């Protein structure tokens, strides 16, 4: 797969803009190697679907670079989480090249400064809101939350950055709080996942679950590829586990 074709599919989805500008800086000559490494995975996918998948991948890396540096440190556990995700979804070579892209983005931030970076990220998130579905954006946020959790704790600085990015993508603080509650074992975590208080009525709990089930159903992100859909399936299972915990506590 040629560099021009790969970039064309990617920028065709993004229509240039701030993400396209960062892509031009970060991708450079390694684009061919990423594309060649994932060619067998995308050969049966239409150009449009491949563009969506590549656009999701690059957007994920840009926002990952934002979250990883949120607390002023670049943690090995967070970088490893990012590499593992890329490896599982796009292959080992893409994981290696993705690591290179992330580090180039770190370099760009260092050169241009934090104020420039914050402005660019806000613009990138607004661009993402214009080209990705609600469900795809929610999947991005779910990944960013898992990245923040990689070192065993989530700093307030990371939450602040994720919520800022989510808001610029047209999402809400509640969407982020719901993702933060995933994987928890307490009843409070379960209520956080559904976005309702413990004082909510049974009908309100049922309604909240139905809304979550519609927004986070794995089939809604199948355009991003089977591996991403499987990640969404795991998230959907955790939502169901939270619902069951609440239903059991209430005798519903």
C-alpha cells in the first residue's frame, strides 16, 4: 500500500484540519511501514472503512499523547497499555510505529509549548466531533480512561484532561464518570456507570440502563474493525455487570 493511498484515506476522513497537520508532522516516512504492516488486515475492507479505522487510530494516538503527559510524567505502564492496544488491534509493527508517533507528538509539544498543544488538542477534538459518530467518540473516551488507569490510579490531572477532551468532542462529564466507574466492584461504582444516584427510582434505573445499552452496543463501532468491536464488547459486559449489581441490590 502506497504512502499516498494511506494518507489519502486518512485525510479524506479528516478533511485536513489540525489532525491532518499533526499527521503530517508525526507520520512522515513511517507511514508506508504502518500501512504495509496492516495491509493484510485491511485488504478486504472498503477504502471508506479503512479511512475510518485509520482516522480512529491516529485520533487515539493524539489523545493518548495528551493523557499520558497529563500528570507531567510519561509512565511506562501507560506507554505499555498504548502499545498493547495497538498490537492487539493493528499488529506488532503498528505498535512499534505507533510508539514512534507518540514520541514525535511529545517532541512537538515540547517544541511548541503547552499553550500551543492545548489549543491544538481542543481543535483536534472539535474536528473528531465532526467526523466520528457518538459511539466511536465514546469508545475513544473508554480507551483514554483505561490508559489513565494503567498505573493503578487515576490522577485528578488525568481526569481533568480527559473531561476537557470529551467536552470538546461533544461529550459530557457524565460520559467520562461512567467510564471511570467501569470495572469497579462496589454498588457506588455501578450507580456511577449508569449515571444515576442511589436515590433514583427503579424506573429511572431501567431507563438509564437502556440508554447506556443503546449508546455502547458493540455493533455500533463495527466499522472500526472486529478487534475494536471486541473491546467495546468487553465494555458492554461491564455495563451489564453494573446493571445486575444494582438490580440484585434492589430486588428487581
